C-alpha cells in the first residue's frame, strides 16, 4: 500500500511539473468568458422570481441595481415592497418588457444579457 501511495505521489508530482496549475485556472477562466452567455443562462434558471412580498438577498441585489439606475431610492433591505415593485416596472419598461412588476426569467435574461 505504501509503495502504491509513493507511486501516486510521484505521478502527481510529475504531472504538476508538466501542467501548471495557474495555466489550468486561466484556461478555465477563458472557457467561462468564451461561453459567458450560456453560463448566465444556466444561472438564470436558479434565480428566484421576485414579486411583491419577496424577501431575500437576491431582492437586495436587485434593489442595488435599480438604485444605480435611479429607479429605486428607498432602503436596500431585501424586501420587495411597493417602491421596489415600482422600480421593477421602470426597469421592465426600459428593457421593453411587459411592466408587470414581477422579475421572472424574461426580466432576468434581458437584465443580465441585454
């Protein structure tokens, strides 16, 4: 068993000299950037629908985005109240979407991919 472990250690040590870990990280990073649209689409599937009464950190992030564009000036608290919904409707209008005040996949897609 000890010889097998020593052999595996030597093998990994040799591979480490051949394959630079930093190069692997850069390759993965480049692959992500090259396929950014597909990665964002995959992420959108996991984003929650935001509507009146929603409470979560994603609402906080959305409130921050809305505030950056001047569509929200209330406290960033993670709670989708009337002012957040008004900001969402302004955002949806600016993105040429149906201004229903609900952030679903269509709004997330337009917001994140343009």
